[in-house]
C-alpha cells in the first residue's frame, strides 16, 4: 500500500489548498473532510484521477469447471 498524505498549503492571501495523496475513490473526501469542516467555506473542489478509481480491498478468485 502506498503512503497516504494530507498536504495543506496556506498561501499569503489566506487561500488554503488541501490535497489527499495516496487515496482512491471516496476515501479522498473522507480524509480531507475534518480539515474542510474546521477551515470553513469551500470555494472550489477539484477531483484528481484517483478519485474516480476504485479502492480494491478484497480480491476474489473464482474457477468454474465444466462437466
């Protein structure tokens, strides 16, 4: 599993950017939500490609044998 990081950049004008790195799917939003709630109003939200990927937790293998 890759490293997961929440990167927060605060610019001189007071703009705050929060980026979830190493997360996939809705885990991105779950990871940043506590920070978003504390910081207040969100001006814009951009989704990276990883947001649209599924986070596979279980892998199954199925073999079907014909008679």
